[in-house]
C-alpha cells in the first residue's frame, strides 16, 4: 500500500508522522512530496516581516526527519494530480498511489486587489516566506522616514490574525523609537466588527480589540472593501481613500494550481470539499487537510470574510485524517470531532491567549487572557514546535497554541 502526501507543512508532516506510527513499515510505504525543502513555522512570519527572525530561524530541512522515520521524501513541485488514474505528477516523474493526502496549503490571491503586490505593486503582505521577507526588506526605510500607514485585510480574506499581529508589532516598534507620532496608523478590515476573524467572534474579543486599538490611537474601519493600493494611498470600493506610505494587506486565498485544475477534485476557488472524516466526497482514497480544505463561512457578512484555518486546526485535521486512513486500511471505525482553535497573538510588548471551542458557534468555551507571560509562551512554543517536529513528534501540550 502506497500513501502519498502532497505538502510538507503542518498538515503534511503531521499526517505523515502519525501514519508512520499507525501503519507497519514493511507493509505500507509513505511518500511526502513537497515543493519546499524546508518546513517553515508559518505563524512566525510576522516576526520575519518585522526583522525579528529570519526564515532560517523558523525552519528546518525536511529530508532527515522524514527519512529517519522511514518516510520517502521527494523535493519537487506537483504539476498535475490525476484522481482517476491515481497518479501525482511532477515535472520530472509520476507517482502512483493507493491513498492520497492533499496538504498543499494556499496560493495568495494578491491579484484580487490592484496594487497589492508585493512584487508587482506597492502593497505588502506576509502570507508566504517571500512576501514576509519583502515586507522586512522595505520596513527599515519606512522607519527611517515614517509616515501614514494602513494595515488590514482584503475582501474575502480568511487568515486575519497576522494583520492584527503586524499592527500591534508595528505600533510597538514605532513607539520604542519614539516616532509613533510621525506614523498615523489606520486598520481596515472586511470584518463586520473587530475580532470577527471569520468565525463570528467569540467571548469579549470585540470589546477587547476595540479597546486595545483605541488605547494605541489606531483608527479602524470595519466592513471595508479595499479596492486599490497605490504608492500613496489605500482606496475602498465606496470611494474612501486613506493616505499611506506603507500598506500591508492580507490577501484572500485560493487553491494551488494543480489542485484547482484536477478534474472533479476542487470547488471553483480551488479548495477541496471533504466529509467529516476529511475524505473527498467522490474519491474515497483522497483525503485533504489544512488550508486546502473547503470550509463554509459561519455567516454572511456585508463584505466577504472567509473561514480561517490555523496551524492548530490543521494539526487536528491531519490527526483525524491519519486515523481514518489507518482505519480504512486496517479495519475499524472512522472518527472525527469538532475543530477548536487555540492561539497566542503577539501584541508587541505582551500577548493575548485565545481559545474558542468549538471554533464554530455556539461554543462551550470562549476565553481570552492577556499578559507578558503569553508573549514568553509564544516565543517558547515557536522553538519547541520546531524541535519536536524535527523528531517526528506530533503531540503538543494543549495550552501552547
């Protein structure tokens, strides 16, 4: 039995390591195909954008951890997936599979907003390592000659947390240099209220974030549809324009090309519909985990806000999928559970711990806790997670996300 996993990030690695523990090596071959040779701890990209970390600091090479566990590693970009023939193609070869797990993540749909860039326009983003590095490279010039800045999210964005983190970190950096008064900050979001996060908000997060932005003298605009970014401004669909010399905007996400183009595999946006066990509805031997999964929004909003998929949620999907593939192969009942979310948001000189369980309302648990201890915890966890994943460990203490 040959199981192929496409993607070497949270979903791909967690699925691979869990399946290797669940299935006998001699009977079942596991192969990870990834266009990236390194695992990158994506939640730390705001730190990269601020110049506090490098990509090397938040990543490790995939080859040794995988091969040491008896998992094949192919460093190549997938060019085509053929579900009918059960083949995955790269530019140089093809691979047959009995089971396929798609954990390819996303493509940043920066083209949705003219001028967003960052490589063909003045706007900045941090949804991938190259984008975060570009934001980092342009940040020192802004700090040397500060001015108005706009931070926020485009219509249809789903990963909104990094925009809030960059906002708080930028405010803190400017304040430390005693130049915050030279850089008016405007936060623009498609959310109907601060802290909606694509999940309808939770607990008192709305009041909390409103208070934190007001304490920092940050103007904010909700239900805002960014329509254009120029060298000097960010414009909304209603004609409103904000002066900006540094604009960091989180784009909407789309499915990667080989997934979007595979016949019968994805929805029109390139994401994969799955059942509660993370199995494709039409191809019983294909599972999907992470950002590539199509999950509906929790509610209609005046400006589209899509459902988020965090690293913690991706880990949960991957563990469910691995158990169910093992049940398919060895016999046994399938299992699933409602996703919950736990994360720590950096706020510059402190952080806030957020828990929503389940992530979709109504919830059993909704709580937030702020303090410097959570910033220390976030820094510790980034290093701890890299350390444990290098060793093929996929269990984490519950609080760490």
